[in-house]
């Protein structure tokens, strides 16, 4: 986790941001006001019982990866060609359906499982039922709401292993449908309004734990240095998992299955008849690639290397 003024200056220097203007300071103050609304603990109604789930906090010593190298296992078709023999003991973070690999391989150091889009629960409702056994789960409120409806027993049995992660510009996350939260218990209507807000990414440009390129077109891009304060989206959950690994103090981050170019093909755990929709083809060049390039440049300047092992997408990026 990064918190010193020296590190902040280095990260902001990646974009050459001037941190002394009045306009940017006002944006920073606006951010602080908004961020106060992120609940550190949220309660859910599970089978008429109140279950509390804590938000991710990088200051929690149990979250610290102590400079371990981390493998993030995405879901691209190239995963079927990965030889996991020498990877099983390395700290591993799964995303979405890649957790199904635990049925084929004996991973001995699973440090995370990330779901940021509630539509995954809708389209692959049986994945968690089959393969989730209490691994540390990091999920948005929208995902947890979907879980509370589809798999209430998971939240009931494993809530101590679950941490809430917040998209910084839309804290509820990507919903599976248009319904409001029905299992989420909030004490004030203002909390629900805060969770449902949509804020321009540029509003967070001067917070010390974010690096934001507000000038990037067609949309602003950025990254988090500490996901206690939220994460920045880029069109793929792998990007969220990478920010989580850095926030938890990973020493190096290795990406597997981040294919992108064959995103019209089913993920390795899907078949053509039952595959979740993807919008990757629409955002690869505009968002995903420039976001990862910015992230890799920033994290590498701060001492954490990012390595993309996908033979499909490797040529897209300007790192490695």
C-alpha cells in the first residue's frame, strides 16, 4: 500500500499533474466529501438474519501480501494451454469463472477471488455453488446483492471471508438488473443515494491514492493505489484484481488468460450455447489497453512489475 507524500508525487508525476491549482484542490475536497459516504460495514438480510460484511481495508494486516509475487488468473481461452505445475504454490487471485480451475489443480496459496459485475452471478449462477469454498472473496455491493438472492447460504456461511470493494465513480457496482437493493440494509436514505451516485472520474484526480488521466479520450482512465478508497474500472475484472493485488502489497503481478483479442470466443469454462455477453471488443483500444499501460507504468515506477503472460494479447501493450 502507498501513502507517503513522496510516493504520491512519483505517481502523479507519471502524468505530469500539477497539484497546486485551485480548481484541482476543489476537486480533491469534493472527492473527500464523496468518499466519506463509503460504508466500512454493510448489513444484509439473509434468511431474516442480519449479516455484516466489512469493506476492504488495506491497513488490515491480514490483507498484506508482504511482497509476494501474485498470479492473477483470468478466463481467456488461452488458460487451457497454461502449465500450472510450477504456479500452484504461488499466491493466486481468481476472477469470475477461473475459480473452476481449483477442481483440476491443487492451488495451495489462494489469496483472493474477485467478482465486480453482478451479471456474472446471473449468467453463471452455478459456478460459486460448485467451486466456492470460502476463499477470500472481494465483491461489489451489486454482486453481494445478487449473491444474497441466488446463493444466500454463501453469504451466511462465509461472510467473514468476504470484503466489499467499491468502484470509485459508482459505488454500488454493475447490477444484474435495474432493481434496487432489496437485501441491503441501510440506516439512512442518504446512504442509498450516495451508493447510487455516478461521479466523473476526473473528480478524483487529486486524491493521493488515485492516478487519473482526465485528458484521455474518449473517456478518462485511471487506477487506484489503495483500494480502501475504491477502484477504477476499465472494462475487465482483471483490472480490478490487479489494483487489489497492488493495494495488498504484492511484490510482482503476473497476468494469465487476459486474452482480449479473442473475446468473441467463449471463456475457457463456457460453451457457445451458454456464454455471458462481453463488451470487450468495444473497449479494448479505448479503455483497457491504455488503462493497463498507465497502470503498469505507474506500478513499475513504484517498484511492482506487471507481466502479461497471454500470448494472445501480449503485443497490444507497451509493457513486458
